C-alpha cells in the first residue's frame, strides 16, 4: 500500500532520535503528526523536552500535540519500580514504560484517533516476513534498544515503525543537521528516564524508609553498614562506603534480614550465574517456543553482548542455561532471547 496518506503518530520525546524519525517518515510520504507524551518526571527537565519536541515539529512543519499520561505513568511504571525495589528485586522501568505507555496507552489512543501507525526513535529494526512481524537488533549495536522491547507482540508490531533502526548514531546526527532540526546536537539522556539527574537512592528514599543494616563479605565478616538493602542493585560497586584494596560488588541482598552480601573483585564467582529461571515469557513470533530445548543467544543486561545459551522447558517453567557464566544477574531484570542473525525471539523476567 502507498505510504502517501498513511497516518503515523510519532512519539517525540524532544531528543534527536525521535525528531529524525519524524523527519524520515515525512520524507517517505507519510502523513506525520508529532506527539509528545507527558509522563512523570522528578527533576524538572520535562518542560524543556516538551519545548524541544515542539520546536522540532515546527521545523518539520507537522502538527504537534501533547498527550498527558502522567497519572497512568505513576501507577503503571513508577509504582511498579518502587514496589519491586521494596520487595528486593531489580525491576526494569524502561521495559514497563514501553509495554504500558508507549506501545500500550499511546498506541491505543493513536489508533482511536485515526492513525495507522505509531513510530518512535528506538534503535531497533522491524521486518515483515510471511505475514508476521519480527524485531531485529539495530544496525548500530552500540545503541541497540531491542532489550527493552521484548514485551511487544504481533498485535502491536503491525502498527509500529522504527525508522532509525537501520542507521548508526553519527548518521542520525548528520541527518538531524541536514533537516535543520534545532536539537541536532542535544545530548542523549542517560539512566532511568523519569529521574533525570536525581539518583535512584534519593528517589526511592521518598517511598521506602531507610533502615540500617550490615554489609557482609563472602567469609561472613561484617565489613560495613548500609541504609537499607532495598536501595542497592546486584553488581553495584559505588555507594557502598567500604574501603578495600579490591572493590566490593553487591552479590546478593536479603530484604527480610536487611543484609547485603558483597564479593571482592569483578571476576568473583559469586557475581556470576550460569543458569536462571524465567517467568512471564513473551514470544514475538506466532510460533512460540513452549517445549523441549532450543539453542539460542541471550542477554541479561541492557546492551550486554549476547551469549550462547539453551532455553529448556520443563512443564510450564523455562530455564535459561548459558555456555559461560553471566555477571550481575538480577532478579526482576529481563532476559532477552535472540537468534544468531540478530532476530529477537522474545524474553522473560528473571526469577
């Protein structure tokens, strides 16, 4: 079908990636509307982001609107993250934001308003093969964002466009300058999107009471004190306040006992796992893997290189066994599965 006249709502965050996505789609002949999603933000940068998005849309001469999802974001993303840390796991708010907000509420709203597609500035590639949609790692593996999109399914993907997935970041910057976009040189956002410059510990302390506890090393020796096990993540090195000749890393945390186990040195075996169990699995294909064993590739952290693994089903439970131990595996984070050619099979939550 001709792209001319096909309506696409582009989620414009105010950054260069989503702005270039809008510009590329307009150039390809789509009927483009810029949409800024007003979500929860704690450090005050949201107003500037909204203005940057509006100015980019003005430059491109496309309609621009704001959709207010602040209440829903608090309920579905922020609360999810806070409760996860309160219960001792390490949740991934970016995965939940994509599932509930960008490709949940935003997509539903866009379709009701007459759009054929929604588009974002995610670095990921989408392909249609035999009437089914597949997601592939981005051409720029250093920017690949497929890890946070594993919850998407066919019903969403048939309405999704990811225009910059086939470009490398320097090229996206060049395109932004070519299109005359005012945010062409804007720095990329880092960390959890709604926190901005606010630290995770400072944010969580508004919801979770601080409580002194002990830091124990692998020998059982108390080596320090902390303000609450809930505020720490597996693999964390900074902020422990423990001086040692080799750096300590958080290996485990016990919420009930309010204790943290630390391991000495990044290569300590306590910091790695070879086998993990998964729940809430989602498979992007129409043919999910739900029995037997399959050789795949997987990652357990964002932008970590993929590693060889076996996905094994026993009844309704799935186990992921890696050829080589993986560092800093955290309960609550995502394990994302791939084929050798970069196609994303799906993913699940680590338990």
